[in-house]
């Protein structure tokens, strides 16, 4: 059964219980106020070297926004009251990876066995205590385990992709996957974007140090594109140069590029290089040039695509939407429905 975080004293858990009160109707403005978010972050900040206070805040706010935007109505209308057990293999690359499917599963009565690192477990446990005040009893069927999953009906994996042998084991049952892809999401620029749209694109590129499964890892730009406007939008993340782990990655890649004679644009914390390979490296953004819209279609085929004027028929997504924690809620509910047949 779910247990309280080992690092949070009873009086702090009681304080969370007192201070976190979910608003009861979807008409109210916020599910998580800034004060409540800050209180929770103060209890878990520093446990994980990559999950900084601004990123924890963004992830929590995104989760609350997902509930507020109508996802809560959708989820409450799809209660399956299932007695099935799901195994969750969570190796988050951004704060609370996998929390949406975990939350939806518990809301629908699934027993959830969770395997994650001890460091990340503290984050999920604290979040469960928050949710208990909004959805009483929701964590009753959540269990953290350091042993084999045992008998389960299906698996959910999120974050870092499991090793090949682990993946083979997890694929033996119905599987829902939100892991780092071989080829990450791609975005294209037309050179007609507003400053606000470029600001949103900068967030898609840099949020969570660019390490999450949803971050844009490749950019398509018009031939001879002037990067100055995008560089101005990226500047809001220049504090990354003060994060030792991130900056070590940045400096390592910069040294490698210099030794190999590769050209790149350097803004002091991000290396933007022209490269036809969509290889993901922390501190690096790859780009390619295009001449025609036909080239865009060819280069984005089969990938998640972000742009300033998305066409739904092409399954394109709007700049700034990569941080939506409920982006795959419909797809996950379809996965859960397979256990109700």
C-alpha cells in the first residue's frame, strides 16, 4: 500500500493536508495556486539534481492546467472501476513523468505497482499526498516496489527507454509507452513568427534542460535563416549556464565540436548546429535548412511536428504545447479501455 514519504515528517505532511484544497468545480480558475505549488516544492526541491525549482513549478502548474482545461471532466466521465493491476516503470527525464497515466489509472480503480528510483519516489509520494486532498483515497491502490512486478495485466513506461532485455519483458503484456524516442519531436520555422510564438518555441526547446521526451530536438529553418530573433527568445533560459550538470554537458559538446572543426552558433548555454542527423545531446539543438514546403513534409514525415500555425489534418502541434501534461490523455484512456472488455 502507499506509504508517506520517508523524508517528510508527520507535521509537514499534516501541513500539506491543511494547505492543499482542491477547488470543487471546473469553473474555478486554478486547481493549484502559486502558494500551494511553492509549498510542495519546498518539501521536495533538491532531491533530484536535474529537477530544479522552476521546472518543478512548471510541471505542477501544467498538471493543474490540464485538469482545469477540461481534462478532469473527460477523466471523470470515463471511470472504469477496474480491478486490474498495472505495472509502472518510471524513469523520469522531467519532473513527474508518467504522473498523468498513473493519476488516470488510480482514478479508474486500477491497482498500480510502481518501480522507480528512490530519488524520484520522493517526488511521486509528495504529489500523491497533494492529490489525496483533492481526490480522497486515490492513492490507496498505489504501491512502490523494489521487487519484480508479479502478476499484472499490463505495463506503463515513461521517461528513459528501458534496456532491450527489459523492453522485451515489458512488451509481453499490453503496453503504454511514453519514452524518449529515437528521433525526437521536430519543429519548423517559416520566418513569419511573432516574438510570442518564438518565445513559445524556446520553451519547447529548452524547458527541463531539453531532456524530456517531448522537447524539440531538431529545427527546420528557411535557407539562410537569421537566428537573431530566436536567440533573443532563448535568452530567458540563460540561467542554465549556472547549472553545473547541464553546463558540463554543454562544455563537453562544445569542445568536441571545436576539435572536429564543426561550425555552430553559441549563445553561451546552447549550441545550435547544422546537422542532418537528429541526434539528441543535452545542450545541443540541431537544425536543417529547407527550400520548399514539400521538403518540410518530407523531413517531418512520421514525427511529432510543432509549428506556429498547425494544421490539425497533419497532426501538427502549436508552439508551446509540448509541456501539456495531459497531451496523451485520450490515447491513454483508450489503452485503459482494453482492460474493461
